[in-house]
């Protein structure tokens, strides 16, 4: 199975199938605006700017499950990311990434074990066929992902 059967609502409220990203390398990240790791938005945007023309898409999924570090509305999250970090990669509505209300995409990515998502900014690298190939810990800086991304591009 791949990530393509899943769908999610964009931060503006529209439903998007992940099939729209078929053939791209994806980096799926659960994010938060009030976290010590929030400056990773800058590194994620730099990765996006560097590799988007070669087929990388970064998909940001805000999540308020970890110490309530994403308390704002979707509109506030979008504004924060744009104003403070110049985020232009696709952002989605706030989701749960573990527990009984976890978004099905994150249930799949975590192998059904939400504990594999220990905090904000857990990153999942997906190949061009939609298959998860690697998971990165929250503290792994976006720049450290370059060799893995380049190998898939």
C-alpha cells in the first residue's frame, strides 16, 4: 500500500487526495507553531525551495497533541507560517497524529503505533511510488535529510 489512497483537508478547507502528489518525493511532517522545534519551518522551506523543481513536495500537518503547542485556528497557523517563515509548501488542517482520532494517514505512516510519533516535527520520507522509506526523529534538522532526499530524486 502507498500513501496515495489517503486524503486530507488543506489548511484552507479543501479536500485533497494524496494522489495529486503521485510521482513526487514527499516529506510529510507533523508541525507546531509554539514548539522549541518550530524554527525547523525555515529549514523545511529551504529544502522545498531547493528541491521542488526536481519533484519534492513537503506536506505540513499541524498538530496540537504535544503539549498543546499548536493552539491556534487553521487560519492563525497559516498566517504564522507565512509571516514568520515564508512557508509556501502545502499545509493541511490540524490533525491528530496518534490516538483514537488519529488521521488515517498517520496511522498508516506509524504502522498503527502512534507512539512512533513522539513529538512535533516527526518527518516521513516517501518515494515517488508513494511508499514510506524513512522516518526521522523530531530533532533531526531538515538539512540532514538532503542525502536521503537526493537519493530519491
